[in-house]
């Protein structure tokens, strides 16, 4: 396979980014289990095997995605042989000391080949150069493959929020402290 080139996106890349298949497929998901008693509440997330592979639409529609590209602190594209195969949308404006990866998309046929990890590493490098103390990933709870990629990349779960994404999906938040 050719070497992935990571560049700062420009408007010429946006049409190719839009054309990527943003949906995900997975045989697993996470289920939130809530326990309440009069003195405490606890939440846990359990991996569950689905009865069949699930195909899920992306958490944001294309119009919201395009708007986020214009508002982002940075958008990186990953290119193989001059073809856009991945992108990462970065926000470093809204949470002091934190660089958020709000969207990470890899062409489906190239997923689980390390491309997402290279994109995240590029954002981590940019964040460190820009004095961020941590990188935060926003992941839809049903996006099991991305949760697993985050864990392999050294990220730890730091929170969740119900109805976080525009489509109503809950979010899991994973972060990595930078040196």
C-alpha cells in the first residue's frame, strides 16, 4: 500500500470528503447499564454482540458536516495516490487546553488498516505544537470500531452524554493527555 499523506484540507478537498461513505458497520455495540440506589448512581458500558452486522448512518448529516468544516480550527485530509481516503475535523476553540476531534472518517474499504490512527497522530502532533494539554475524541456509542481504535491509540474514556449528536445518538468521550 502507498504511504498515507496527511495535509491540511482546502476547499478543493471538500467535494471528495463529502463523497466518502460516512456510515459504519459493526457486529458489536455498547449498552449503557445504569444502577441507582438512594446513596449512589453508577453507569457502565458493556460490549454486546449484535445478532447480525449493523449498518449505521453517520451521526451528522452532510450539511452540518460541511458547516463544521468551515468553522473548524483545522481539517486534515489523508491522501493515498492523490485520492482523499480520510479526514479529521479539529476544534481547538471551544474547550481551553483541549483539542477535540469532532469527526474522523476513513473510506470503508480502508478501515482497520491504521489510517485512522495516522490521522489521530497528526492531530496529536498539531495539538502538542499548539499547547493543548489533551486530545478529546467524540465517538457515537454505537461506533464500536472507533472505540476500539481509540483504546489501541492510548485513549481513556472520560465521559458520556445522552442525545449528543444531531441524530440523537449518545456520545462516549475518550481523551489522551499530551506530554
